[in-house]
C-alpha cells in the first residue's frame, strides 16, 4: 500500500537548507582537520561554533527537522530528540577545544613564539657585530696597510 504524503512545502525547503548547511559544515570541518596554526584553528573553531548554533537552532525550530519528521514520520520523534540532545554535547566539545586552543596560544605557543623572536634578535645582533668586525678588520687593519 502506497503511503500518501502529508508533508507541506516547508519540508523540501527545510531539507534543502539543512543539506546546504551540512555542506558548509563539511567544508569547515575539512579545513579544521588540516589546520595546524593555532590562530587559524581558533578562528575556524569560532566560525564552526557560530555555524553550528545557527544550524542546530534551524533544525530544532518550527521550520526544521522536528516539523518535517512530525509531519510524516512522528514515530521517529524520539530518535530525533536524541539527535537534538547531541547538539548540546557537540557544542560543548567545540567550546572545550576552543578553550584548549586559546590556552595553548596564550601559554606554550606564546612562549615558543617569544623564544623565536629572541632567537631572531640574537642572530640579528650577532650578524651586526660580525659585519662590524669584518669591516674593521678588512678596511682598517688589512686594507689600511700598504
């Protein structure tokens, strides 16, 4: 027996919106997985959180998954509720990672960067003294003799 659909036009529109958001999330996640630079990682985690908050609100809202599932498959609402509960867990994971990235950037990574700056300054000073010594030796001491 064929099942007749009672879905309203908001179902297909919601599905397209959700699919588009899933595509955007996938692109951002691919970028995050390959990001090693802490500043960029922090920015991408922030962008991910922003997109997830909007996406989850849309899925849970009046024009989202709940409405679509309730229209045509209300027996699946408990499964959907479990997915909605995972939204909070996922956001907590993003927040924990962002906090960890911020702590690393402010702590060990900042100390490492300061060390690199100090090394660069030491090398610049060393080269300046070396250049001065070379110039004095070559132009005054060696070149000055006839």
